[in-house]
């Protein structure tokens, strides 16, 4: 006779109240996000040389990977490209027009020329237009060439061929221009300029719009790319276009929160620390004598990275590295301007280093 095991009874399900009121057991490890398929890299040709870049890269990324120095003004690593300055244009085989390298995404098999005759002529004309109407003496990326003057020399740009600069505008004159109101040509052979007096209406930074090239970077930093304050925008049209507060009110009466992120992205010196401006006016600003120290902002627990520029034992300006994962190069009013307490520390003489 064979023994058979008794059948097991069906498990009794928990009551509905237990299912609804008792949470499930916690997992032993946090759930991981679903895997994301990485698209294959893109192969293209840049100036006759094969290049391979990650999918989604721009032509500018490919040029930098190849060690090709491409001039930029309106581009910043921490801002959305707006394609305003057009000095980074390159020639793409099959494209009717030159394309901006800072925003054009690479495609498989793309053939790019960064130094063709067509590209050089375009960059030359753009630099001449800028140089004839705007003071670009401080314009340009920090590296590798250091200034627009170096690029102008490279492309043979001569802004003086448009004639001598016209008479600078009076204070507030350009702010009063209305869109669509065209001005009759003077016929004197001078080159129209945006020259005007510097706006100094607060103790933190100045606005020298004679240096403004309308790159839109300050508008983007004040807007949705960083601060979301929207205190400034482009007013006017054509040559009358300018950066302005709402109804051209003074900065202290605007929505500005003085974060200074517009200064951090300005490529021409149109927006500048008041401390730097005053030192330049007196001839004491000396970048060669400055030291840069990276540290952490002391004001709160966010941990923003700051770079302190020190000259003659004084902090003269503060920036943030654009590759910082905390700030992306942006700061608040305390982090960017709250350094005078260090300069006013006990035991420090106004005319020299620590006693």
C-alpha cells in the first residue's frame, strides 16, 4: 500500500482591509531607472579629417574635439544657443547657407569646412560690422586668442573702412527711440555707433552699452536659462535695438534681483562689476597681478563654487566656474557681490595689505 501526502489547503488570502491599510515591505535596494539605450556615435568629416563625436553633439563640439579654434561671442556652455553673433558659422556640404556651429547638431556623413574662403569672408564682415559700431576692445573668449582683436587680425577685418565713428548719443537718447521710427541718413560718411554714456545707477555693477553687441546672453541668463527674473529684454528694432529694462526704468526700479548672472555671461564688458569699472577708470586694474582662488560660498548650505579674483590683498570680483555641477556658473547676489566684508576685515589698512 502506497502512502500519499495529504493535499495542502489553499492559502487564505489576507483580508481586504489588510491589503488597503498595510503597506508592502520596503525593497532591499532603491529601484533603478530603466536602462536608456545610448545612440551610436556620429562620424563626420571636419576640414578633411575624420571625426567621431557622441550623438547630439554640435559642430562646435566636433571642432573643439579636433582642436580647431572657432570664434564665438554669443555662445556659452551654460546657456541655450541663440545664433545671434554669427561669427562661428561654418560651411556644410549641401547646405545653401553657412550654418552656426554652436547650435547645428552633427549628422552622419556630414562634411564641414571651418576655414573656407566663404567662411573667412563671412567672419571678416561680421567682425568689421561689430568693430565699426561697437567698442569691442574687451570682447572675446578668455582662451585661446583672448580677444576679438586677435580674430580680426586672423581674418583681415578692418572696421575703419566704414568711416570714422559718428557722434555718440546723449544719455537716454537711444532708450527713447521707438521701434519702426527710421532716421534719415546724415550723409556725412560716418559709421553709426551705439556709443553712449555708461549707466551707473547702483553700487554693484555698471552697464556700458557702447560695448553691447546684442548677443542676448544677458537676457537668457536673466530669463529661463538661469534666474527666471526677466528683468531685461531687447527693446527696439534694427539699429535701434538695445537691452532695456521694462519701460527703460533705472535698474533699481526694475525687477532686477542683482544676481549678476548677466555679468557672468557678458562677452564684451558691457556689463561689469562696479569695482572693476572704477579700477579701470583709475588705471589700477591689472589682471596680470591678480590671483584666482576657487572656494565655496560661505552664505548658505547649497555649496556654490566661487572663484575669487584678488588684487592688492582685495577681492575685486567673484565668478563661478561654468563646469560646476552646483551652479553651472550662476550665483545669487550674496555669492557674487557679498565680499566686501572680507575687504573690510579688522586689521586691514585701506592703503595696503594686512598690518
